[in-house]
C-alpha cells in the first residue's frame, strides 16, 4: 500500500511541475512584454517632447532669420554684446542676468558681417522667447551657428558666457558634429552619446537638430537632457526578481545595476571602443559579467524589428525589449529562468503535500483496522478514566484477564482508590484556603483604595505646586512693574514747574518784555516745551507699567480660576473637552516650562466632549508634563522641545501623547518605571507614574511608555475610551 501511494505521489508531482512551469513561463513572458511597453512609453516622453520642441524652434528660427534679412542689426547688436580683450564677443556684462537672459559667446577671429549679425540676433530672439518655457524640463537650450557663435539659455550655469575660454573648440563637440551634412545627410534630429558635464557632475545627453536654409547649413539647435533620474529609475524601479538596463545600438550602456559611475566622465561601451585622452569610462564588474553583457547585447541587436521577447539559453534568461522613441535606445528587462522554475517547484511542493495527505488517509484506514483489534478492549478503561475525572471513583473494571490489559485494569482500580483519598484531603484543605483568600482580597481592596487616594492627593499636590509657581512668577512681574512705576513717579522733576511759575509771577507786569528781551525769559518757552514732552513720555511709561500690572493680575486670576475649576468636588464622570484639559495642564506648568526654557508644540485635534473623570485625566497630564520637563534638564536649553498630541487613532479610542527629547529611558528600566516607589530623581517620591497608571486603568484606558534608549527622548501615551457626546441642537 505504501509503495502504491508513493508512486502516485511522484507521478502527480512530476506532471504538476511540468504543467506549472510552462504556465508560469508564459505568464512571466507576457508580464515582461507589458512591463517594457509601459516603461518605454513613460520613459520616452521627455525625448519625444525634446524633438517636438526642436520642430517648433527650427520653424521659429527660420522665420526670425527671414524677418531680420531686411533690417539693420548693428544698433541692437552693439547694445547687447561687446568685444572682450581676448578678441571674443560676449554678452554685455552690465545689467546681464543669465537666469533670465540669453548668453552669447562668439570666438575670436569670427568675421561678424551683417548677415551673421542678423542670424545671431534672430537666434537671440528665439531663445529669449522659448528658452524660459523649455527650462522647466530641459537643462539648457542653445543654438550654434556654423561660423562658431554659440547662444544659450542656461539658467543653472549663469556665468558660462563670461567664463568660457576664448579658445573653446565649440565646433568640435559631438553635439554639433553629428548635425553637419557630412555626418547627418538626412538632416534629421540626432542624439549624442551620454556624457558627464564636469561643472555640475550630472549625466546628460544632447539632442541636436540642423537648420538648412537655401541649401546651406546655417545653425544647429540643441537641448541638454538630464539623465540622472532616468538612470536611477531604470535601476531601482523594476519587476520583482528582474533587473533593467538601457543600451544604445552602438553598444553604449546607459544604465545597469552593476555599472559603477564613480569618477567616470563618458559612457561605458559594451563593445570596448577606443577612448580619447582624458576620458574615464565607468566600471562594470568582473570579466565574466562583461562577457555575459556582450552576449545579451548581441541578442538584442540581432533581433527582428517586431520581436520584443527573447531567450538567452546559455545564461538561462528571458529578455523583454522595447525601443525608446527619439534616441532609439533599447529598454531591456531581464528575468532569470530560475525564478520561473522556482515558482513551478513551489507548486510541485503543494502537490507533494497533497500526496502526503493521501498517505495520511491511508494511515487512518489502517488505524480503523487496528481499533477493531486493539482499541475496543481499552474502551472500558477510557470510560473509567472519564468517571474518575468527573469525580466518580466507583468504577467497575474486568480484572480477570491475564494479559497486559488485565494488569492495567487492576492497576487503574488501585489508582482510583488512592485518588479518592487524596480528593477528600484536598477538599478539606481547599475550604481553609478559600477563607484565607477572601481575607487577603479584602486587605488588597483596602490597600488599593488607599493607593488611589494617595495618587489623587499627589496629583492635586503637583497641580497646586505648579499653580503656586505660576502665581509666584507673575507676582514677581507685578512687583517689578510697580517698583518701576513708583521710581518713575519719584523721578518726575515737578519742582521745575514751581520755579518757573515763581519766575513768571515776578515778571507778570512786563511778561512780554521779559520773554522777548531777558536772557532767562527767552529760555522759558523752550524749557516749557521740553518739560511738557518729558512729562508726556513719563506719563506714557507709567501707563505701560500699570497696564502690565493689570495684565499680570488678570493672569493670576486665570491661573486661580483654572485651579478652582479643577479643585471642585469631583464627579465620577462628566462632559470634558480633552483639548481644553490639555491646554489647562500646559497652563498650570507654564511657569516651570518657561523657567526651564522648554519650547512647546501642540498638535491637538479639537474633539466633541467625552464623559470621563477630568480630575484624574488632569492629574495624569500634569505629572507627565512635569516629568518631561525634568527629563530635559541635561538637554541644551535651545534644543528642549515638548510635544503634546491629541488624536483619535481608532473609532473608540482617544490618544494623548507627551513626548520630550530629553534623557530617555534605558530598556532595562522600561518594565519598572510604573512600579510604586521607583524613581530616578533624587528629590522624586516614586509614586507619580504609578498613580498615573492606576488612574488610567480606573478610567478604562492605558498608560504606556516608549523610548529608543538613553539620550533619545521618551514618549508617554495615554489612551482612553472615546465615546463623543452628541451636541444638543439649540432650539
């Protein structure tokens, strides 16, 4: 029977593996095809946009050149550009803003005849019109005239027109040479190879479109397209168990997971083309990996035009290929064949498990046979055991058998008799134990009540202490403002007014002559004017000080009012605004927080009122805020930050978080901080957090602590039941 089942399991597993392998392979191939098609459409968008821009630029430049053909270019040309000592002609530095204006560089020795000046101004106008719009998607937009002048809108490199060397070989760069009639007889838009611009260290590619007029090449238009994001996205954004690469038809590798671009300034060529002096290509793994990449590239290059799915048998890989419109790069996704075979193998394992279950079924059948022969004699023992388990020790067993089952029955009866005796002894001991448990329970209830009362008193004492801190600080401000006002009144030089009055009284008969002619009289009016201004200033100063006294007095009233509101005889539950309660807790701690230079961040969701014991909640919050303040004593004053959050994480719970960036909590202390009497402060009493945890449980909630470790702050989270009260509409 076991051999038959084994053969069936092996055959079923083999058939399942073959079927699943072919099915999964086809699914994987279709998924690869869809993936590369979607990615190619997305990645080629920037290249298609560049070529569309060039069509627009080419038409606009041709129109502007024709428009300038009958105009005198010299006045405007001389107002925009100037010749430099090195013989080059550049944008006029005065008033030039390269982030908004087009830069111009004309190498030394270029003959600036009228026709060339017209083309320079035409290109300048076109770039001024379109350059800012194109800069949102392209690094730069520039026009190169065949005589050598270069005009560019390049806001990211604003000083290029002033800093480019006079002997810069503009017409020798690849982006221009690929647009010449010799290398581009079809006169179409062409793309350069990728390169790294040394100034910005960005990888880019240049798209160039030649402009021919009257059968003559007159200019080339170009865009620089940044490739950093495309290269990174090609490597990181891929299907599971696959990787992507970008490669040009001539073998230039644009993106590959193993391509190391560190220190490189030109692209890597799979075919190993010769390098020019100063060019440093990227690195690509070991020789074996390079050989594998060459085989892959040859497969891609030699495929049929409409062929998008390929196989690389020697490397056991599946390839999906799509062309990117524009530069006509190949976007390739590689899937190792072992991924498909591994999935098929997993499916075969399921079949194997099914076979094992079949084997189990066969064993069950064997079990039924054995039960008929052996299990029935044991049924009586099983029933006797059930009676004993239910407390009935009067069992009847057949002990007349001489085999092992007879001996087992005899031993079972002896055991049941002993168990009956032990049960009676345990019942007697249990009666006494229940009485002791009841007494202990009453004692624990008494202690718990005392502990709750102690916690509430400690919380109220903490609140009162903080209120006294606030009142004391405000009274200091009141006293200071009063003293300043008193000093200002004392310093008023009112005796000068009396002296002035006596002087005027002596000369009241000849007051006009005294004021106009007497030396002392001529000083009377200026003195009175200065005295009046001085008295007005002093009066305003005293008024400000007295307004401060009034404001501080009102603040004391607010503090006392908050304390009185929370000091009323508590009700078990009442409607409470949790956001207001958090504000009250922070207000009670205001003086202490200010003295410790602690900054507050409040992230409070203002919720409908809930039914709870506000005194217990306030006690918990005051304790947590106070502890957070002390925890930041070792933190630099300018970095002390207290964050209080109020939100509803789930529908029936409300959460209040008090977080600090202070000393943190070691992991070995996390299980002890809520124990009664445990504290890390020399002046601490050790029951604040314990009382808070007990109060949270009484409210039907929880109080938890979290810390990443010493020096990394701590967060205490209070969660309470949340059943918001529906607001009664006003009649």
